[in-house]
């Protein structure tokens, strides 16, 4: 298929995906950003250690670029966001989807890999250089309405599969563990698919993790998270009752939900559109735009995102942009942040130039609009 035909096909699919669901005549932009609080690659020193040991990291963007956000990362991001206001005075605020805990490597090792333990992210921050201001910066971002935390996971690791791999005690897995990373040693794999399972028996552990994580989120940020984004867009619908009991009203995601089957990498598919509801009255919030310059490999990420926003607005839909934390991290490779923040600034400038009536909202605010049936809400 030549590039022109492929482009036309993609444009058609993007338009079709925006047809069903809740509508609004308002030009709303929401930026949803996942993975805040997770450890990923602990440091440049650990990255070098793994590379020198012979691990193949060349094709692994998450292991090459992504790490726990630093003081400089947040300050630089907030500087960009605070420099813009829409016609109602709103800054473009990130819906920051948080991982609120990370593996407690010391306790897991002491237990002989027979039990899993985690630590709150507030404890993780104490062990990482250049993160002494991160907690206060999260709160500053909230106070200045630049950064609205929501729940992503208790930890960004599939506990069952990671612990099973550790109990094999291979040299490769033990070396990555000793360097306090969940990297498997292969490709980009970090056991990230938190809610995938080997058998339905794993669901009880996942329900406990979600309940515990939502409570921990409240203890850190002082409020309940009303939305949730399943890691890797993968979850069993059986978990939605647990989320409902935990106060989650809105489930972020794509048009396609990947439902585990018990076989690694094999999923059933369930389709969602903006504003449709499940049996617990929870609303699905669907991403329809993407700004991932650290991941995409494209040189025209700004233009691609603007094109998706234009399609959303054409169908009277809010533009819900996916933009992961990795795009704004410079602690491992400063050139990553130095390259992507000007691109974010260009994107925001372009949005305001093309659509001066734009309104910047966060997921919880948009969800409340959908739930109240504002504009052309679906029954």
C-alpha cells in the first residue's frame, strides 16, 4: 500500500471512530498523560550498567528515556503550561495519571522472592537524587491548575508474571532486580501489563491492588480519583465493580478494550465510544488524538496531532490527547526533554491559533459534563 492510500485509509478510520457517542459544539481539549510516579529505568548509571552487561536496550524507548520524574522535569513542564491560557483563563492542564507505588526491592529480596511488597511513591522519591522537590511540585501544579492527578495503578508491573520470572532466579532477571528495575532483559518489556492475567484466579489479587491503590492515591493527594486509565489499555470488565466501589466514575482508554484471555499476548476486543456506560453507570472516556514525540519516530508529531484534533472537532467531539510522561523526561537524556518541550509549546500555540475558542479541561471535568448530559449527550 503506497503512502497516499495508507494516509487516506487512516484518515477514514479516524473519522469513523469519532462518529458515535457524546457530542459538544464546544472546542474542548484534554491532555491525558500516563505513568507519573513509576520508576522505569532508575538512573543513567543503571542504564549504562545494563548496556555494558550486554543487554539490548537500543530499541527500548521506555528503558532509554523514561524514569521517575525529577524536579527539573516538572519545573520545565509547568513553565510551558503556565505560559498559555484559553479564552476563559484556563491553562492547558495535564490529567496526570499516577502510579502511586513501586516495588520494595529490599523486602522482596529478604522474603526470598516468595512474597511481593511495595512502597508508596512518596518513599521512592526519598531514594532518588534530584527528586526532593517533586512532591511539593505536584502540589504546586495542582494549586496552579496545571496538573490534575488521577489514578493509573498501584504499581506499573504485573506482579504475578514478574514474581514468577524472579523465582526462576535466572542470572538475567536477578541482575535487573539487583539494579532495582522491572526490566526483563529483553526488548522493551517491563512487565507493564498490570491487569493482564494467566488465569482468572489472578483477578482477586488485581482487585485488591486496585482497592489499595485508590486508597493510597487519596492519602497522597487528599482526594479520591474519579477516573482510571488501565495500564496498556488492558483489563477485564470484571474489575469495573471494584473501581466503582472505589469511587471511579470515568474509565479512560481507547476505542478498543483489550480483554485478557489467560494466554500471553492474546486478547478479546470490546469497543467503546465517548460517553457510553457500563452496568455500574461508569462512563468510558475515549482518546482520539496522540502527541507522543518520544515514542512515535515521526518528525511531524505536532501536525499529526493537529490533524486528529481537527477530525475530532469536525464531528463535534472533544479532542482527548494521549501524551505519556516519557515525552517530558530529561533525567536520563536531557536532549529528550529539550527536544519535546518546544514541540509541546508549538502544539499549544497552534491549537490556540487555529481554534481561538478552545477550552482546556481535565478528564474529571469533561467526565462531569458527559454525565450531566451537557450539549448533545447520549441517553
